[in-house]
C-alpha cells in the first residue's frame, strides 16, 4: 500500500503544472493564485484558465497592479521634487550672503549718498538709485540745476500725458482702398466694350497651314501600287474553268448536305413508327391476357 501511495505521489509530482498563476498547497493540491480556488485535476487547469471567473479576476488584478504602479510613480515624482527643492535652498543661501557682503560700502560713500539725496530730493531719481555717486548725473550733484530739471520733468509729464497718435490709415484700410480702386477700374473697363475687345483680342501674323496630316507619311513620297498584269486568253479561259469547277463543287456539297438531312429525318420517322407499333402490340397483348369480366 505504501508503495502505491509513493507511486501516486511521484506521478503527481511529475504532472505538476508550471504556470505563473499555478501554485500548490502543502497537501499538494493545485491552486490558482488569482482566483484562490482549488483545481482538482491537472487536466482541468486549461479549462479553468478559459473560464469567465478566471479571466475577470485576471483583468481586475492587472488593473490593480496598474493603479499601484501609477501611485508609486506619483510618489517617486513628488519625492524627487522635494529633493530638488531641498537642494536649491542651500544653494541660494550662500548667494544671499555674498550679496549682502558685496553690498557693504565704505563710510565715505555713504556720506556722499546722504548729501546727494539731501541736495537732489526734488529730482526724478531716488536717493539711492546710483551706488556710485561719481556716476550720477550733474543734476543730482549741483543744486543750481534743480529748476531746469523741474522744467524738464514738467515737459516730460506733459508729453507723457498726451496720448500717442494712432495712424489713421492702417494696413487693412490701405489694402481695402486699393481693392476698391481696382474693382472700380475693372468695372469701368467692362463698361466700354470696345476697350474690353481690344484688350481681349490677340493679333498674330498669318502662318501658312501645312497640307500634310500628322501621323501619316508625306504625300510626295507615296508609293504607287503596281498595276495587275494583263492576262492572256489562255489564262482567262483557265481562270473561268476553275471558277466553274468551284461552283459545281459547292453545289454538290450543298446537295449532299441536303440528302444527309433528309436521310436523318426519314430515319427519325421510321423510329417513331416502330415505337408506335410496339406500343400498340403491347396494348393488344395486355388486353388479350386480361381475364374476361
């Protein structure tokens, strides 16, 4: 008995199915990892794969895997963005420090700035517009030019207040006017039939027409057909005799065909008569054999 069980177990192991969805329990039973159902026999595995329940579960599992994959990709993208932001923050910090250290100016330049701002407070430029006072315009350094600057600022303000003049004729208007002019000119030309005729007429010098037809040989090189040779009296007599023989042979052939047609008709009539006689004889014989009433 133990030997039989061992043989059965070995046979089952030999028939194990190798499939991505095929798994085996601890008891050696075939199980579908997608459906979670037990398949009793290995021969029924193909039928289980083709069942509607298995196909539906496979589609659902693939959709779930796709959704999980998308979620993971989104999480990875967000993590990558956070890492990039963290890398950018420490890079910007030292640049700010360098900027702050680079903006430090000596005290002499600060004093010049304060004096320039006090003298040119009415100027159009702010007090700290120029980092280097030596590059500032003369209007900021000399208090005598304040009045001129005010006048210039007033003039600039008046010019800025005036609206910019838009050209009256734009490109579209010019094109439309040109189109109207051309249309009117064409209408005026059409109104004068003589002028329209002269414009439409094309004059050319007369050219002699060729007598030769395209595709045919030239008329001057036509080859004359040779005239048939004249026959002698003997040849004419032979020709007539041959024609008479041909006519006689044709008549004989026609008569022979007519005779053959007549013979076939006679034969058909004879066969019909024979068949009628046989029918009559058979009818008489059947009447004679019939018992009297």
